[in-house]
C-alpha cells in the first residue's frame, strides 16, 4: 500500500516547464521576410502583435485573401509588401466602450503570419497591420507572440537580446 501512495504523490508533483527567457520592455526584432530590423515594445497587456503599416489594401489572389501595405516607420522606403491574410481580427480598445460598458464597433485588422527574429530565436507569429506611426515603437509584441518565444518581460530592462541574429 505504501508504494501506491508513493506513486500517487509523485503524480501530484507539478510538471516543471522550461524557464522563460527574460527580455526587456523594448527589444530589436528582425523581420527576415521584409528585410528590416525594428524597435519593438514587448507588451504583455496586448494579445496580438501589431506592425505599423499604411496603405493597407485587401485583395484576392487565386481565390485567397491577401493584403498589400507599406511600412509606416521613420526610415520606410515606400516599398510595397504583399502577404497572404491569415485572418481578420477584431481589436477592442477602451475607447470602444460606451458609458454602460457596452462594446461599440471594433476595429477590424488584417492579420498575417510573419517570421520574427528576437536575439537568435526565429518564430512565425500572427501580426496585425495598423498605422502605429504616432507611437514611438513601430512594432508591438503581444502576449501570444511572447508565448511563442518563451519570453518573460522585465520592464526595467531594455534591448537585452541585442541585434537579431537569426
């Protein structure tokens, strides 16, 4: 009987997950498919990642939903990028609630699967496209992408991973 209790107590032990890699609140992120490295804000309060883009136009190619856009960054060269749309997201903001807390119209944004490089780790994550040119950081890395990278964020640190090396 002792061996049964010993076995049961072993089964009750928590499974130890791999320790997350600690990054700063701001990091450099490489975008290999676009050929750019951008400063990004690591934001645990946002669900999805967002890339600053303008002239966002959806179109159909071979029966599939695609999007055409330009980067909206300080150093953008005006190059047009095309990418297959993974889905359309509905983004809720605090401004989208009325006085009774009822949800009002949400912003709809195209989401693409984009390769990102953080330090020496490369992952494909969902990134929504929106004009972030009024923000300091053209790329926002949300909780879903942070999970993909196995990341934890120390808000007191900055650029801990250095320049991307994927």
